[in-house]
């Protein structure tokens, strides 16, 4: 809200120093975005539509500086008591979306606005158009209530009807766009057609031009939800819609209309030719709010003298009456944010000064409730991944439909009914679209080693699930073991194994060639206790290139269902095995197998036919090339044997090796390249 200091001083005699005014109002809770000469740009929060006007800021300034405030000239309901004769414009309200509608006719001479009025509008960020339209904008900025002017000669009837749009009804708005309306939208219509989208924008067919001789000035109040829904469906945000959808003052239409008519006469642009027609079928009555002294002191943390409470709330236009324990406040119609005593406490605190509240610890009267299980689980998993060198990312839940579709699979998407933009059209089916965008963003800006994770909700037509996703690219970096190199499949698999070990779940890895967002042969499904819980693999190059990276940029990722992960894990205290007392015997086997055979199948066969003394199976090498037949691969595995009660003999281990080799040859046609004995552990 841009506030020229000269305009503000018409209502309250604040200091001439713009910095002093800005600082004082900032102490009362108004964020100052910018000071441009004598213009202060305030950031007004959505719950304070009463301050989206010069008059509203003046009210706050009067309370802050303890000064009287002057009303706007001509802004009174006396304008609605004009002589009964003269022209009238019939008005009918056919929908509850309009709570009040006031209109008046005026003969006008359309011309450029006087310099003073035009300069004030420019200072407030509004482009001058002509004297009549400028006056409606001037009143909106000054009093905070939007208005509109119709060319009365271009209204058929002439009459005004407030109704819902007909399905498929067309209206060209003032911005020159042809808009298709539907029955959810409230419109202002004449006898035959819609002439404005209620609370959003007028129609071009009734636009005021240099040929206009008589105008119908509209000042109305619309339900905030109705204007908000219409504005979103049309993708049309205006100064008027921002005020109406936050909650305009239902008591302001006649007052704003009287102010506009007074300005028309004041600048010599015309004169009213009849009374103000004010249709207010159901006046809104606000329930009074009771404020107790003890409650005030308890919430604010300090006692405020009665005189200060009454001074502050009276200056803010609350009508105060005393009660034995405090006060009863009649809430003005423009304060849509005040409904309970805590709201009044906030008003007192803002102007009394939060800096005057002593710093004390609150008294705890009850034992804090324990956190939900998911909170502790989330902390543990986040701490674990941060310790593994990953950084947490937070991405949008609403994403673009094209980006979501690439990761949706057969589950389908969940569209938004009223998306803010096309970029937020659907709920994310996976965490990976957002993580991929974040990884690409970092790589394109020179950070080539990227390791990100995120835990959050994902959505499908079946419902909502909590998942944990991670994405890695670049190099592993220097390590004392010397095993550096580029990030590969084993790194994202290692993250999955780390998560499984932390929760006590038993992880199974199986081949996955049917996931469209990963590379076949470099991907795998993750299961716990037979339930599919996620996947890991290299992100398809097409998805990486579509975001602006080169074909050579390799990104790996993975995703796990956190609920299934923890359900498959152990509960309570997990047992910890003591360090072994007896040495292990290690054997390495190099096997020639089909290159399409998953390593997990080899590992499963080994475990199924090995003796009970086999404690570990780990693949440590995979080779294709010279010396290996076409279509096959040399897979090297390391087997570790140990007995907890005694030292094993070589003969026992060799007997187990022979049983394993025979099973591999029988089930997978594996051929043994050789057996070696590395140094014993």
C-alpha cells in the first residue's frame, strides 16, 4: 500500500519527517517495504483489509501519535438523503453473494483529471485515465472501498441486476480479453447481458469514454469467498478484487459513493441527478467482544493501565463501555479480523508497545504432550541422512502437470480444482520432480557435487503417503580408502541400506525395468517383508536433458515409503551383537554368469545353499571385456564365514564353497573362474 505523506496529512497531522512516520507505524506492526521520497510503501497483511487505504493508515497513525483524525470531505451518508426527485436506476439483488449494492446517476463531462488528483494517483501507483474513472480509483485508495462507473446510456433497461452468470456467458472485460463465465461467478448485469464481473473488473461494453454524458456510479459489498473464487477461476487479479476477497467494509458503500459524488462536483466534472439507491437487504450486525483485565494481562504478559486501553481502542474506532471486570467493545464493520478478546489484546499490545512487555518465561501448568511417533521418526531419518553427507531440500507440493506425469506411473495424478497457476496444477505423485529440479538448479550454477534429500507427502488417487526421496550427482570426493570416482548405482543403494539398517528393516532389491523415469539395467525395486516400498536408479537422460543439462550429466535417485519402512522395521529395543571372539575365513569367487542376471538372484542362491556359518555376501567387482564371452559378465563376490563358538577349519569352509558353486551352476549355469584366498581377517 503506497501512502503519500501529503495525502495522509489531510486526515491526521503526522510529522513532516517521512522517516519518523514510517518508523512509528513499523513499531505498531506495519512492515515498511520502501520509502520513495515522501511515499511510504507498506506491506499490509491479508487479515488487515481496513489498512489498504489512506484512511485506514491514518486511523493507525492517529492512534500511534495520539492525534485527532479528520474524516474525508463528503464521505458521509448525507449523500443518500438527496431529494426524492430526479433519475433513479432500479436495482435488484438476486444472489446472496452480494450483501449490499448502492448506485447513483450523475451527469458528467469526461475529460483529463486535474493535475493534483492525477499526481496523487501516480504517487499511489495508479495510472490516471479520465476524471470519472480516476475519481473511482481515488476513492478506493482514500477510503479503501472499490467502486465502478458505467456509461448509463449503454445499459439496457436501464437497470442493474446482480445475479450469477449463465453457463458459457461471454464478457469482454476492460483489459480487452473475452472471458467465458460460468454459473459459479457473480456478475453485474443490465436487462439483457452481463456488464461486469462482480468485485473483479468491469466490462468493455459499458466503459466510460469521452462520449459519455451520464454515468452510473456503483459501490457494493460482495462476499469475500465469491470474489476470491471468481478471481482465481478467471486468473484475474485487480486492485478491487484484492480488497473484496480480503473483506471489504459492508458499511462503506454509501459513504464511498457520497465521497465520489462530492469529488465530481468539487472538480467540476458534473453533478448528481438523483438520490443514492442503497439496497441493503440484510444489514450485518457484529456481536460485541468482551475484554477482561485479567485476560488482557495474562495474554499480553503485563498490566496495561485502563486509560491506555480505552485510549487505544477508542482511537481505533471501537466503541467502548465499561464492565465490572473490564470492557465491552462494539466492533466496527471494517475490522473483519476482530472476533474475540485475543484480537483486542493484540490491538492494545501493538499500540501500547510490545517492547514494554517484560521478558519472562511462561508458567507451565501441564506436562507437555509427547510428540507424535512420526515426528521422532522424521528427526531420526533426517539426522541420519545429514550425517551421511546429504542436505535437506524443501520443494513445492503443487507442481506442473507435465513434470508430475513423468513420475506418476500407473497410479495417475491428483489435479487441483482451482490452481493458482499452471505450474501448480497437480499434487506431486513423487518427491523426485522437485528434487530433480533442485539438483539441476545447483548443477547449472556450478555446484556439480549435489546430494539432496526430502521427506514429505506424495499423493495419488488412492490417498496420501509419506515418502523419503534422495538424489545424487557428481563425485564421491576424496576418501582415506582411495575409493573415489563418480556417483553410481551403489551410492544410492547404500543410502537405502543405511535407512533400512537404522530402522531394523530387512531390505530386498529386485530388478526394475518397467519404471519409465529410470534407466533399465541401472535401477531396482526396494521391498520390505514382501511389500514394495520404493526404487533406486539412474534418472532417465531424457528427463535430465529436458531441464537443460547435457546428455553426459548423470543423476541417480531413490525413493522409499517411510510408513512401510518403519512398519517393516523392528520395534522396541534392537539387539546389538557383541564383537566376534573367533576369526573369520574369507573366500572370493569369480563367476561367469549371464549379463542379464540380477546380482540379487546370485546372492539369494548363495544364501539358500550356504552353511549357517556364512555371515556376509558382498559383490565387489563386475567385469565385461577381454576374456569374458559375449553376453556374459564376470561377477566377483566375497563370502565371509564365521562360527560364534569356535574357529572354523579350511575343510569346513571348502565344503560350503563346493555346495555353493554347485548350486550356482545348477540354477544359473554359472562357471567358476577361480577361487582365491585373501588375507584372513
